[in-house]
C-alpha cells in the first residue's frame, strides 16, 4: 500500500486486459473508471465490444464494478444498469472509501481486486492507496476539454515510468 503514482500494468485500452490473465493472478473484482476508460465521455450505453469483454470477465469469475467520479448520479447508474454491473457514482477517487466500499459489497480483499482507469491522480493513486492492483490505460479521447490536456501533460512522467516498469498480466 502507499501513495504511489505508478501503475503496476499499462496498456492502450481495456481490451488489452486479458480476463484469463487477471483470473490467474487471483483477481475476482475489477473496479473500472467509466468515462474515458470504458467509453468516451457522454456515451450513454455500452457497445457490443464492452458487453463481450464484460462477459469474458464474468466467465473467468471476475466481477466488473464501475467506480466513477461522475457527479451526475444518473450517468453511472444508467450505464451500469445497461451493462448489468454494480457501481458507485460520485466515488471521490483518489480517496479510498469507495474502493473499500466496493470490495466489502463484493466480498473481496485488496489482493483479489484491481482497478483499471485512465487517470494517474484519481484511479492509480486511489488504487495504490487502497492496496489494489493498478492498471493504467490511455484516455479514449482528450478532445473537448482543455483541462484534460493539462492533466495529461502533468501525468506524462508517471505514465512513462509506469510503462517502463509494467508487469505482464
């Protein structure tokens, strides 16, 4: 545990995460950021590729659980219900409370839990602080918000270091 800004694994997208590899590592719960990790901002419903990937996780005994900082409660609720997975909206990442709440709800320990996200200062920092395996993906789309470019620039050194030390799943 600790306040590290480095991810344990890095990939281009969630589709680089092989469900069987996670299962072999003992992961039973995969927390996932919603916006820019699972889908671009504003996409209201999961597409077939995401549904298929979620089914593959489930087939390996892994529960996908959306952990979103979105401040509009209907956004993560609607998306999660359409995908058929549990969620916590307005999660307050990087604070660890929502990580522990999700693990408690699903009966999992930090050793059985991973988080996948696109942001170092929320998803990765929060995951490391909660003691779960951290998986960093590239943001799906930066366009539309100048703040995203600034955040990404600030995260760049930590992304580069994470890529250098990334382990194989």
